């Protein structure tokens, strides 16, 4: 089986839910979150965690990395949302359980950012 490494910047609340799953699953989307957005490039994930997630009340942003079965990744067309490295997948919330099932291994924390640090 081939896999692709994806990234997801998260704040403290989402981190806590990922940890509660033993770093195996992303939490269900809230009603106002119809799309799950994993990103395709590590630099983009760092930008979001550093520049956006640290603005949340906790002041902390994490970068996660995780491997997903390539055939599942291929179901979603990459979306460019800014600069060339600002690419992400748009996974409908109703697909998230199946997407989580395609994660191989654990969701890894590869960076932590703190407001003002």
C-alpha cells in the first residue's frame, strides 16, 4: 500500500481531541464546519499554525503530520488557495470517518508554536 503524508495545523482544542483518540483520528466537524482541510505542504501547515492558531485564546498552534492511503487521497482534487504552496484537500465532513480509517499509523505532532515565542 502506498501512502501520502499530509499535514494539518490545529489549535489546542483539536489537539486535545486528537490526543483523546490516541493520535489515530481527527474529530468530527462541527455543524458550522462542513469541510475538513488537510494541507499538502509542510510549509503551509507551519504558516497556519504559527500565524493563525496562535491567535486563539490558548495562544498555541500545532502542526500535525499523518500518512493516508494514496487511493483515498486521490479521491479529492488538490485546491490551491493562495501562493503555490497553499494547497489543501477539501474533504466533506460526511467523508471524515472513512478518511480517518485510511490514516496509517499515528497522527504526529511535528511542531508547536506559542504566541509571542
